[in-house]
């Protein structure tokens, strides 16, 4: 029996790749970002960073999924910078 696939990006897989989930949401391959469609466009929820209220950091809105894909690498870098600045 083959081993069960674990959540998260496998070795060599792009962590920013979007995978479709339930209810029309998307998640990054490493499960860090969740992407949802709303009235104003697409929102990105960063599960590894929090806002000033301690809630998962919300980014966006972005007009298209392509715009989200382009923004994910920078969102990943920005969160690392803010953690290092502290």
C-alpha cells in the first residue's frame, strides 16, 4: 500500500502553487496561504502571519487568480522581513 500523501509542499514542489480546495477556495501547496473569492476580488489569508489583532493576516483584494499567483512570492518575503525586523 503506498504511503499517504502529507499536506504541504513536497520536495521540489513550488510552495506558491495554488491547489483547489472545497467550496471554490484555493490553498498554496505548502498550506500557508488560503485564497478566497469575495465581492471585491480575491483575498489571500496568510496563516503564518498575524495582524495587530492576532488574526491571520489578510492581503488583497486582487482582481484575478493570476494576480494572486504573482503576489504570493512577495507576500512570503514581506512576512519574513517583518519577522526579522522585530
